[in-house]
C-alpha cells in the first residue's frame, strides 16, 4: 500500500478549542503532495475575541467573510475521506476539530489522527520538537510557521521523512514501527479523534520538572508555575539535569526556530539536550496547548 494520508493544521482565535479561525489540509498520495484545502474560518459568535493574533497574525477582520465551520465541514470531510489525519501535536488539532464541530451541534466521528510530534520524540533526539526544529533536522526547508497551509505542508513532509527513516511504506507501518502505548501516553503516536480530544489534563505534567524563562504574554510566571503544580508537575527556577521541560517566553511564536539568538538559560537547555539529557524546550503557545489552558483560567 502507498504512503497516503492527509495532514491537517488548525489556528484558533483564542485559547478556546472551539474557536478555529483557519485550517490547512495537505493531501499526500504515494508520498507526494497532490492537493490542498486552505480556508479561514469565522468562529462561533460566543468566542469573538482574537487573543491569539500574536501567534498567527489572523484578526477578526480577516475572517469576517469566511465560512462558518458548519458550512465548511462537509467539504473538509469529503477532502479527508478515509485518510489518517496527520498533525504535529494531534491532541491540539483533534480537539479543535471535535470541539468546533460540537459547537454547532454535530459530532466528528470516524476520524483517525496520527501525531508527528510524538513520532518525532520517539525517533529523534532534539532540544525542541517544535515543528521548525523537527523540519530542520529532517532536511525540510524553512516555512512560515503558524500559517495553516505552511504548517500542514510541513507536517506532511515530516511524516513522509519519518516514514522513510523507519522504512515504512504506509502510515500504519510507521505507527507500528514506533513504541506502542495507549492514547494517554505522551509517546503514543496515534488514536481516534475522540481519544485525542478527550485526553484528561489532570495529569498532563506528571513526572515533568518545568522551568520558565523570559517574560510570558498570557499570565504571570507565578500563575504558570501554579498550573504546573496543579497538573502534577514540579517547578524549577533554573535548568538543571532534573529539568525535563523548559518553557520560553522570549520569542514570538513564529521566531522560535533554528538560528534564533537565545538567552543563556535557553542556550544551556539546548546544550543539555545535545548532551543527551532528556530536556525539551517549548514556546509559551505550545505550553498552553499541552495543558489546555483557556482564557478564562488565566487570571494572573
């Protein structure tokens, strides 16, 4: 069987998962791009705020004439067909799919997601598994991160490259080549949309020791540290050998990429990762996606 799938990327207006404002879909047949579907999405009226413009530069004005998700959904489902949906951080994109669909009284059923983020963690040894860093490691050219079309294309190319490394000719063969685990396991590469979207966040950071660096945009550091503790993690004031996760507030979401000038604390974390210490570096936006924090929870 050929390497066939559809890559997907959502951007959201704010931290609510039902606030999808853009989608990119990239169709892969036999390892090559054959088609794309890209669209802005007008979010539901009960989530009008665009607090994520700093991430993707999309404003309410940009989407004022865009289709609602309920009108776009049949076209999306027809485009996807029976394909696996491949996403870089499938727990985010699948939950956006499910929750935005539910906002219109419908259900997203029968969808299967495969996560290139988790696959990359299983197959590569990097400081950051953010899409630009994974792409660079796999020889994929630079792209406009947090643009839905560019990110779905990049996720597609990452999946093709990982399949080549694993000697896999299909997505199911790639999944089989990776460490097995339930959908709740942060290393599990695949699950249904419902399983991804319903992953409990109560233990999202169990076993993690988290260090923050730089100024955060969405909350004070004390509030962020409180979220870490409430989700089962520990907090460290500096990066040490016990640190497993470094959250950087130093960068615009689009500028955290290979070649960026970094603080001494962040540079130390990358050096630790390169030395084989299992520490990961994520942006503030990626941290919020991990813990599923919504705007009404950020009070500090």
